C-alpha cells in the first residue's frame, strides 16, 4: 500500500489481510506474498545469504521476519525493529479430532491462549492452519464456515443471564455435522480444502489447526468510526508493520540509516516459548546473519545491537464506558485518540524514559497523536514480546499498540484511525535515527 494511503484505505486493506489470515501460518504467508509483490526476496535459512543492501524476508513456521538494508550499511549499523505477533487467542484441534454423540458430529479442540469463551458461541467458524505430510511437505488449509459452539437455550438454563459458566472440556466441543463419528473424518475434510490441490488424508503426519471466525470485518458507527474484526490482537500491528516496511522500501531508505526490520512472531498468546516465538532464537538468528553478511565481527555485532531499538507493537485497552472502574482514573485511552504508549512499573511492558521520549518524538514528527496506557493497580496487566526481546538481546525497547475494546473476543473493536496512525509512526521509525 502507498505511504499516501488514507485511514479508510488502510482499514480496508487491514480487513483484507485479516480475512486472508485465519491462522498464524496464513498470516505469515500472506505477508510474504505481499512482500514478494513489493520486490522483496525470500531467503531460505538452509542456504547461505549474500550481504549488502536490499530487501528480504524469511518465513519460519507461523513467523515472518522481513528487513531492508540501506545503501551504506556497515558492520555496526543498528536495527530498527517493529515487533508484533501473528497468533490470536482461539482453539486448537486435538489429536483424534472427529468426535460426537446423539447424532451430532463434533470436533475435539483445546483452548489456545486466553479467549473470551462466551464470544465464540453461536458463530459460524472455520478450521485453518497447516497440514504436514509424511514426506515433510506443508499445505495450508482453510475450510470456510464449518463449525459452531451452540449455546444452551435459556429455557434449559433460566439462570444463564446471572452468570454464564463454560466448562472447557464439557461445553466447548463445536458441532460440524450430523451422523456417526465412526463414518466421518475431519482430517479428510481439511485435506480436501488445502490452498493447492487436495492432499491424501492418509499421508497427513501432523497438523497445526486452529478455529477462526468467518464473519467479514466491518466498519460501522454514527460516523463510520469503528472497525470490528477477528484477530485485531495482533494482526493490526503485524499489518501496520508490513505496510510501513513496504512503504519504507519503496521510498528510497536514507543511505547510512538503520536497518529496518519487521519481526512478526508466533505463539505470543501462549508465552512465546517456541522456535518461532519471541523467547526463541529466530530474531537473533536473523540479525546475526544480517551482521555476518555485512562483515561484522562479534564485537561489531554487539555494537550494532547497542545502536538498535525495538518498538514492540501489541494491542492495548481503550477505556470501557460500562466498566470505567477497571481502568486507571487518570489514563483512559479512547478509540481514535491515537496509538498507545504502554507503561508498567514492573516491566510487564518494556517502556522506559528513553523509549517514551523516542515515541513522543516520532509521533510529533509524524503529526500523530498518542495516548498513554497504564493499568489500574488492582488490575494487573498482561505482557508482550517487548520485555522478552529486551531481555534476550539487550535491545532498547518501547511498548506501544492500537487501543481495543473486547480484546481476546472472537470479534474485537478498534477505531478506524488508529491502525493507520500506527503504520505512519512505524514508517517514521524505520527511517529515523534513535
């Protein structure tokens, strides 16, 4: 997308990206497709890489790392990294997934991360992710509308509106058809709906399949100021980083400027502890290989990291008008008030004074408003990839993000303006010395 795109352009493109990305694997590969269209070169981690200026990307499982090396970059050139994640709270398909009883066909699923369980009830859902065949080849699959978690009628639970309690094992088995489970095969259905030609279900050796909402994203509100979609946490930031990096590459990055990097990790919602997560080696692996290609010694590589900065971009909380007491009384971000600067005294967010100053300068130079977020003292906040990156690599880090309502719902809510603003500030970050 052009750097001159409007907020309306950006939100339409965000909707298209989310729709194309029902799983982290789809999000990474849709990002790679867009980068290819913009002239980026995909690299294979099993092969040697040449050094020098250019624009490149790597996909590892459900993670995407992309970067732009400007002319004049050397062994001590720092990295400006936008960190985000491709996964969202959901449900993951279990082994022996075809279940059912009383004439219903059901899918065996396991809770992934911390979804708002009630928000997934009575929706048309799909299965999406990757199938890995016995020969090691990977195939993306997405079923389209297939599943539903049917809620019990109020006539059979008169007290449901006094408090809904869902047993994760008993009540969260979605239906996908009628019949005898012995005569059905959910994996065969997935094998029929791969992105290429159908595959032989008997050749499936493993799978990573999640549940995703199928309702299209939509703009609404009195002045079309709201945007509702699944997976805004955190595809809103992944998309902002992706569009900013493509615009940065197209705009002739300044010679001698920082190396711009998009690091879209997987598995943030379950702690980031994987080979494609922020606690794993993926970002360090890529940065080391970039530095090696620029002829860096071990000492020069450390200099480059010391000259680097990471903006950890993950969704944050807007003030909820019906639950204002759950928020800090002095810091109450609103939708379309600008992206958040996220602060926590206990370093659940990595923001410190230098990071806050950099963010304020970037927003000022980009003409973008921003808002500060801090938790109510009796409402401990979650965390992000920010502290993990700062701890693992020693890179200065600041935590930011788009404000949401209904975070971790099957359908989240943001303002139409804020994702575009995050992309604009990120583009400025990629071009500006820290």
